[in-house]
C-alpha cells in the first residue's frame, strides 16, 4: 500500500534527535551480555544518567534472576582521563559484585572490564573504541534489527553496534528485555513516565501470538491512592471503549504484586515526528485527518472524556492516515462512577483549578515538559487549560486550525492574520506547482482555515458540529 504521507521520510525527527545525540556522535557507553538470559545482546546506554539493575520490572535493566534484589545495583558513569568509565555500586551490603572474578561492593570499570550480576556477565565497552569500529554508524533501511527482528524503517533508521544492526526504537530504549509475565511475553520497553511503564509484548494465548502494549504501574506508585485510582479507572473505562481513535483495554490485572492492563499495540509515529521529518499531506488527506480528530473529540464529549489541549506530539498517525489520540482523562463524575463499579480505592479529592471565564488556553506551542511533581499532577488530573477546552468546545477550534495548517504547509501559523495565512497557503502551492506539477488551492480551504484561526474568538466556529459540517463539505469538493 502506498504511504498516506509523502515527502522526506528518511530524515531523523529533530526533537527525537536530542534523544539520540550520543548515537549520532558515537556511542557513549554500551554493555555486551556474555552470559545469562540476554547472552549475545548489546545494550547501549547514555552516560548522562545512572542505570538501575535488578529483577523489578521498573529497573532500567530487568534481569529475570530470583537471586537478585528488585533493585540490585546501580551503574553510574564517569569521565576518565582516557575515556568513559562505569562505577558499579551494590545497593545492599553483602550483595557482592564480581568484577573480573574479584568480589566488590563498589568498583570502577574501564572499557573491557567484566562484571557478574547473578547469572549475567556484562562486558563494559566505551562506544567507538578500537574493538567497535562501526559503533554509531547508520544501519541500512530494510535490514533486520537483531533485537526485535523487525526491518529497520526508513523513518528514524537504525545504528550499527559491534557490527550488528539495531533499529532506532530499540536504541532509544537502551535496554531490551525478554521475559514472560503470565500469558504475556515482554519484548522491550517502549515508554515510561512518572507513573507507568509500557512494554511491547506478545499475547501467548493467541495463535500466532499477537503484539500488545502492556502498561505496568510502577510499584512505588501503587501506594499513592490518586495514581492507583487514575490507572485503574482509565483501564476499566477503556474495556468498553469502541472508537478507532482511542485504545481499547483487552485485559486488566489488579493484584498486590502487579497492577497492569493490556491494549492493542500501535507502533505509529506521532504527527509531530512526521512533520519534523518533512512529510507533507495532500489537501483531501489533511481534511480527512482533521475530520477524524473532530469526530473523536465529539465522541469524547459524549462519553465524558477530557482530551484537553491538542498537540501534534499527542497524536499518532498511521501511513494510511488512521488517527490515534495518546492520552485523555475522565470527567470527575464519570471517574467516580467507574471507581465505584470496580471498587477502586478512595483517594483525596483533586483540586481542579477552574479557568477564568474569559481565559483562552495558550496555544503558543510552548514545551509541555514539567518537573516531576508537575508530571505527577498532570498524570492524575488535567490542568485548568485542559479543562477549559473540555468545558467550552469553542476553545478546541483554534488548535484544530493550527494542526490543519501544519498538515497542509508543514509549518505552524504562529500569530499570522487572515491575509498572511491566505498568502502563506498560496505560496506553498505556488512552490509545489513549480516542482510537482499542477496543484490547486480551492478557495474554500483558506477560508475554512482562516475562520478556525481568527484572532477574534467570536469569528471562529462555535461548535465542533458546525466545523464537522464544513469539513465534510470541503472533502466532497476536494
């Protein structure tokens, strides 16, 4: 099937490039597994952060070895006079580590040293060392990643480590695990935030095993009734969810030793990644994506789901244009009903900060990165700007217009007025005509986008229903 998107799809997304900075300039450090469950695998790590090793799922390097503590040791990295070095520290006295066969509670590793942790022996290597001449070199698209056995994609690509190709998703995770958890076989970590870890896994109860996303609540967060309540109610609510734009829960586990839920695995790039990679969208395709989003927002409102402020980073888009919304919250009343139905623990009341009646959410595109306390608050409940969009759907029109403009032009509109928006749209299509042949911009498209982006809220669409009607008319005309 031809890709729904076109353009420069081989470039690494700029925002993602910050994560892979150590890869693009030469791997900072890596471990090669010589013995144990992961024998033969190579684990790249960033020297900027410590690494927790143990049998807990929350560990950075999870080793399924019953002789290990949940968090057995910590590995930190130091800059030595001749390169990077790794300091290995046992987290409990008496849990000795064998470094080149000698027991230590704490040891400093240089490139080539070996440390034994339970059944696992790791060889520390500084990336780009003489024995790793190809460390950090790009891997050819289409070759199989030795970790996940999937072809290396053109979007994002991969890297060669010790002469072996790894896809960029596996490298971003730094450590790949393979472990059975009930009927699910964990393949690798794909995401972690302040409260949960998401793994790519296989459901062994299906033939052939189907790929799923396993969400595991961090053990320390299970003690926070607000976080536990949020995790359980969202998973229970999604058991009955039936809309293509929102993930549906397959299985919910609530036990003292583990709290988790399973949903379909979606490995689509975010809309932000596609835009940063220079991908462009045809007019009728852009209108279809925005219409999907409008219909999803209408569905969310009917089911008392709070999607909040829209950002391209929160939207995943398949090659065929199918849309998935990454996160949402439940209306407090709906959450209370779900919590009562499943017997979720009571939690302290969450103070929802009411927006000012005249306040309009900030759509300037500022970063959403928060401190740890801010991340936890955001996980538990939406902030005032997200609630403003939920309580007044007119606030959702402008971010939809921004996304529409980005899909068509590849750039954000900023604070452009109506005339500037029209001129920029016409300029984009004038350039495309010179390079890609006849392309026309129907007058209804600038008119629709200008109305969505109007600086005066009174001139914009007032409801999602009204916007959906005009988008459908535009699609018919396109």
